[in-house]
């Protein structure tokens, strides 16, 4: 009980904020992966128009979101 | 009547062994050539292909919504791009620790980048292909849903077009409505440039198909 009260009194609001940021970045990560898959599928439907450029942009967004997620998890 | 019968029987025999289609110069195609980012791309390079394309099938036109239709989201994205700079004048985030302020800016630009990319993809992949045999409508409804439908040119029953609104009249874009006897009875090419020209091309291709059917050059 005492420990619980101690935790309540010393509750760090900002760690709560970090949790929500990580959840948001996780959703973004999943979303950017969906974009990668979708770009792949769409460039298969119609190929030869900016195929490589679009795939590169989609992968860059995905990789960037991974980097930001890991950075936030470890150093934020 | 006998002519009609002979034409039909010729069609049947040709269907068994497809005839070589002569390389035609289609003078009814618009002069404007375009490129991969154009709303109207006439006779794209041979490198451009679609999933269900037959070996002899030739893409005549690729259509997308007119570039003007992108201006609204582009302006919005530009405003959102500069929005974090306003924080210098309106210190809304000053009560947050510096790391949270930094994270806010990073997340802001990540979301903005995704918004811009998604809107671009939505415009880029919502396209219509007109080949010498078919019309193919590719709809990129959202990031998880796509719809591809096609109809043979000879199944087209009616082609009409509209130039709606002041902007449409100024930039000459509008909707082309194609009614067919195929499974998908109605195709709408939304906000495409030069709708009258597109409707004309479809009508001419339809006539071309009819002539080919009479001459027995149906694939």
C-alpha cells in the first residue's frame, strides 16, 4: 500500500506522455508498412511509371519511422 | 443479309487465328504527348504496362484527374509545412520539456510527409487506360482498397462528357461518362483534361472496332 502511494506521489507525467508517443509512432510504423505494400501492389497493376521512385520513397518513409521509433524507445 | 452473314462467319474464323493488326496512325489522338506525371499521356512508352495487358495490346492514352485538382491539398500541405515556424511567435509548447517540443515537430513532419505521399498516390494511381482494345479503370480508393475494372471498346454503348464548374471551364477538365454492355455498366473518368477530346477518341475507337469486326480483323 505504501509503495502504491509512493508511486502515486512520484508519478512521472512525462513517462505517460512518452508511452502515448510510442503508441502513436507504432501506429505510424504499421501504416507506413501498409503504404510500402500498397505501392508495391499498385506498381504491379501499372508498371513502368515512376515505379522505382515511388518504391524508394515508400521505403524511406518506412525506414525513417523505424529509426524514430527506436530512437524514442531508447533515448527519449 | 448475306453480306452480314459472311462478315460474321469471317469474324468467327479470325477469332480462332488472330490476325496481325497493322500498325495504324491514329490521327484522332490528341497532339499533346505528356509524360509520366501528366494528367493526359498520349501513346506512352512501351515500358508502361498493366497487369492484364495482352501482348499485342497497345496503350493509347493514360488519363488522370487534372493537375489543378491537386492544388487544394497542396496548398494545405504548404501551410502545414510552415505551421511549426509559428511556434516562435506563439509559444504554445513552451510549457513542455524541450525533448517533447522536438518530438512534436518530428511527428508533425512525419504525418505531413505521409499525408502528402498518400494524396499523391491517390491522384497518381487513380487512372484510366485506353488501349486499342479496352478501357481500364484503376481506382485507388484508399491505402488498403483498390479496384480495377475494364470493358472492351466494342462493348461501349454511349459516351458523354461534362465540363462542370468555373474551374473546370477555365482549365478544360470534366467527367467522361462511358456506358457499356459489359459487366460494369458505367465508367466515370473523373475530372480528366479535355473531356471532349477523350470522348471523341473513344467514339473513334468504337468506330474502328466496328470496322475491324466487319473486315474480320477481330482479335
